């Protein structure tokens, strides 16, 4: 098992984060844990079911908050040190996401990383939504960054930050993070099939 080694720079960032959090006072979060889809749904294996089993997993939802506060871990608790998305979804000046989250995982500190690490814009919040609501939001140009269906499909299947979910690295204790419940190749195939078949969202 890889033993975590929190280096001096990381310690400085942690101290800076704590200081900033203390200066701004505690941030109340009203985060809501979205129940995972049942394994029966995952086993059902329709393209929509497989796709949404991934998109409702904490690997995705943790960075689509409803309160501008990124979440962490399987229990989706608020990010340590009072981190917030800021006005550009990249954090505030002293606590930019990319200050700690580099372009790849840091297995020594346990800090995850991938290219373009950031929160989803506020209008793309998924936290607290069920899978039907998330799908509707994902396909709504007013809430998906103006993407066409084809652009949305490419984002879901090719963007490196999305695909990082299957290579989440280890946590600060050296423990491997859990990937989404559907293998990457099956997820990509399911997403492409759902779009090919007309990207129909089932009735609630």
C-alpha cells in the first residue's frame, strides 16, 4: 500500500486554506446525499440505466453541487477547509482548485487530479436531483453550457475530467477510491447507444 507523504507545499496550502476558512467563518452547507441507484437498476443494463448509474455516482455529483461547495468522499461531505467554487467555478484566489488539484493524481498526498479540474457551473447542479432530473438538466442547453446533443455525448465520453472517474487514485490514507459501478468501456458504449437511439428520457 502506498503510504501518504504530505509534502511541505501541500501543508502550506492546507494552512492557507484553514486560515481563509477561519477568516470567513464557517460555511453552512445544505448538501443532500443522493441515494445510489439500486444494483437491480444497474443490472437491468439498458443504455439509459447504465449511463445514469455512473452520472448519479458521487464521482460525478460531488462536482455538480447545488450550493457552490464541492463535495468529497463517498458520503459527499463538504470539501475540507471551507473551499467554495467562487465566481468562475475554480475557487477563490488563495484557494484555486488547481492549487492542489494538478493534471494528474498525486498518490503521495492523496490529492486527486485531472486536466481542467473545476466545479460544474452553478446552472449545471445535479446535487439533490434524481436521475430523470439530471438527464433533463444534462440535455437542456440552458443548463448544459449551450451544448448540442452531439457535444453533450462527446463531453460525456471523451472529456478527461469525466473519464478520470475510472482512475480516481488513492485517498490521503493510501486507500484506492471507488470507481463508478459500470466499467468505462460499457459506460461509453451505453452513452453512445442512448444518443444513437434518440436520447429519450424515460417518464418519471
